[in-house]
């Protein structure tokens, strides 16, 4: 387990799923954690992190609103004095509909949260990372940023955009000691996927068998990759796009 003692990590969308698992993992590894989410459940996750012995605070933020993301980073620096790691994770699945039937509202919201949220996160955290002497950013894209998914135009466009934002920021800040990478999860067993499954065992089996490994991933399996990419063990890795997908994109 990497040592994040003395480091400060901001995790967006940390109230549930992959973000929650990553916030807990950062805490177990000794980081001070900012649990950022637009939902009330973030306070309970911050409490879980504190129960593991790390410092943690919950900050309410809608990542689609630039001023709120700026305030998140300001609050983090005010509370902990620095930002070393940022996991831009908050995201929504949006509606399932072919492109011509997808609503404009869905397009606007999915792009605003999934793509805008990652841009705002980097825009407002990078000055703090520079003040801290460098750091590591991990963005949460998806296998849907690498291949097409019928019925998910806004989602796939947003995640493809996250891949490109990652590469661009990696080039821009490499010389100043900030590494920027992204993970591309396959189907991971989280509340987001539960909403898609809607309690159907047949849909659950179908989604599990999409992965050559024959199962869904766990939020903890993504968290481990995020911690690695955020750690000094990944000191020569930047601009990387990492499928964590049970072999999904290998086909
Ligand atoms: N679960 C999967 O199979 C899967 C696969 C690939 C990528 N992802 C990506 O991983 C990320 C996390 O997904 P998850 O499955 O854990 O989702 P989830 O729905 O289980 O959890 C998402 C969290 O983000 C928060 N959130 C949503 N919109 C927000 C906003 N505007 N501002 C702040 N917080 C917000 C929610 O409150 C929730 O706590 C997303 O970006 C998602 O697209 C998930």
C-alpha cells in the first residue's frame, strides 16, 4: 500500500461507488481526504474515513458549476494547506436513447457534469498543486471513452473528452511536476450500474459477461489503480489512459 501520509487528496463524487471506495483507500493510506459530492451521503463517507484514522471533511459541490468547484479547491487549501492529489470522478450515466431521440437536456447535463466537471476540477486544482510543488491528477473516464456504446451519445462523447483533457493537461504540466492520467473502468458494481440493472438478474448476468474475466469489477479495484497512479510508484507515468475493465477493450 502506497504511503500518502502528509498528502491531501480531493475525490469528487465520493459519496457512493468508485469515489467512495477511493476516498476510503486514500484515508487508509494516510492521506487527508476531501469527500466532495452533491449528495448528503458524503458526510457519512467522511465519517468512515475519519473512523479509519485519517482526517476527512465533506464539501458539498455540484461539479457542473464552476464557482462551486473553485470554492471546493479554496476550502481544501484553507482546511489542509495544500492539494497533492485530485480524483475527478463524479459522473452520471444519463438517459439511454439513440442519438436522434436523445434529449437536449440530457446532452447538456451529461456534458456539463462528466466533461465540464473534469475541466473545472483540473482548472481550479492545478494552481494549488503547483503551489504544493507538484502532484497527481487522475480523471475517471470509461471504456465508453475508448469505444462506442449505442444509446449513449452524450456519455461516450463526454468520456472521450475526458481522455483528451487528460492527455492535454499531462503535456501542459509535465515540466512542473504534475502528472495527469485517466482510468477507463469497465462495468463496475456500483449504484450507477444498479440503476441500469433495475433488479433484473438477467441484465446483471449480461453486464457481468461483457467482461472477458466474466464478472463486474469492484469499486475497490478501481480505487487501487487510482492510488497507484496517484503515488510515487507511478512517478514516470503521465498522459496515460488505463483500461481497468476485465479485458473489455482487448476484444
Ligand atoms: N460503474 C461503472 O460501471 C462505471 C464504468 C465506467 C466509468 N464509470 C465512471 O465512474 C464514475 C463514478 O461512477 P459510479 O459507478 O461510482 O457512480 P455512482 O452513481 O455510484 O456514484 C457517483 C457519485 O457521484 C456523485 N455525483 C453525481 N453527479 C454529481 C455532481 N454533479 N457533482 C458532484 N457529485 C456528483 C453522486 O452523488 C454519487 O455519489 C463516473 O464518472 C462514471 O461515469 C463508472
